[in-house]
C-alpha cells in the first residue's frame, strides 16, 4: 500500500518544485509517469520525453483527434502563466494552461486529497506529483503514449515572482528563448539588441504594456523628441530662460507630458544644457499638462511623501535663487 506523506510535507515539496530549479531526473519521470498511467489506464501506455519544441508539437498534431490536442499550439503563449503560480494560487494559471496536461496544476491534486484525508485519491495522483518534482513540466496524452516535456532550462524572476531578466532571456524552454521585463513578454529581437528600437517601431506596437517598456528602453525624452510631440505651451522663466511643454499622446495609455528647461549653470564652453523632465499631466487639476509654470512647480514634491505636491498652487513656486 502506498504511504502518503502528510499534507504539510507535500505542500512544502510542492512549493520547492514550483520554483522549477530542481535537477531533471528523466528515469524518475518515466517511472512516475508510468505508475500513474498504469493506475488510470486499462491499456499499456508508453512514456516518452520530448527533447525539442518541434517534437512536442508534432505529438500534439498526431493526437489531433484526442481531447487535448487543440491546446498544444497554445503552449508557448501559455508559459506566461507559470510565474503567477505559487503553492497557494495555482488558479491564476488555469486560464492559460489546459489543466489536462499542466503538471504543476495536476500534481496539486495529491496535495489537496491528502489535506482532505482522501488517501485513495492521493495515492492515484502521487506519482504525477513525483514526476513534477523530478522535473516534468507538461505532458500530452496520446491514445497509447504520454509525451512529457521537462522543466525550462532558464527561469528568472523579479522580487514579485514575475518573469524578468536584464539583457538576457528570462525563460528558455525546448530551445526557445523568451525575453521578459517584469512580467511583460518582449519582442526577442528588440530585447536582444535595443539599438533596433526606434520611435516608429514604438508607435507601431499595438500592445500597451510592450510599448511602455520600449519607451523606457528607448528613453522617454528621446522618444518625445523623435516622435513628433506637440508643443502645448512655451514661455520663459523668471530669468528669461526658455521653457517648452511637450505632449505626446500614446494610444491606449496615459499621454507623455514633458517640460523642457534650461540649466542655470553654464557648461565649460559657455553653453547651457537643456533637460527634459517628465510631468504628471494630472497635477494641479491638469494645469501641469497645459502650462509650463505649473509643470515645473509639479516637479517639487514632499520628501516625506513623493506623491504629494510641495506647493498647493503653481503660483506659490517662485524661487529667488537657483543653484
């Protein structure tokens, strides 16, 4: 009779497995998947481990008449869901992954059954849990075989468990590299070579989250300059230095509003450097998006709370000396 670990032990092991850092033990995967298959199928089932994305997709094509074949083509897009999953919230991934072959979803059945005291169900699903522990990632059921893909070779996340890496793939699986920026899947060519990013390419991007990251990589000030931002207002400050307020509307996102100001200190060659500073367009009831002086005043914030404006009214900003 199968000995079922305690729910606490299973949960601890599940949390470790969900980090996807465990060594891949192919022999253990084949053994565990074979035991699971023998427990749920009346027919002999061969266990195969896919070594490439093409092999896994071909298996799905061969199984086009099986219940799960439709989902296989969505496998790569569905990988975004894994980072939302931890031991307490597997539900976040269900919308993207077909639970019939996502092992991180299926294997938690053993944990739940053990917690409910259902030893019989826990015994059925424990081999699948052990396969997940051994490095199995997803599986595809065919009429006479199960094809298993092992966990990704690279999985990098930020402090909020979102897929993320600087200047490198955050996710590498079955020979495919994906670049992620704090949970946003980025075009691989632009992530690998940021010199390819242009204002025109940014404007052509239809995904608002991707566009936002591209603007960050390109540089907000440079994007505003090169993308044909409109001049909303222009004046001079109290010292006679010119100021310009520029606005660039971004489809599906908040407009980018920047104030162009001139440094009060001369460069060694006697010239004065200009700076582009981003402005909260909603500050002072929207005046910061329409008036240069209000825009500059809105840049002054309380040290104790950077979200709080220092001046109640733009007119209260009247510096006598600049350093």
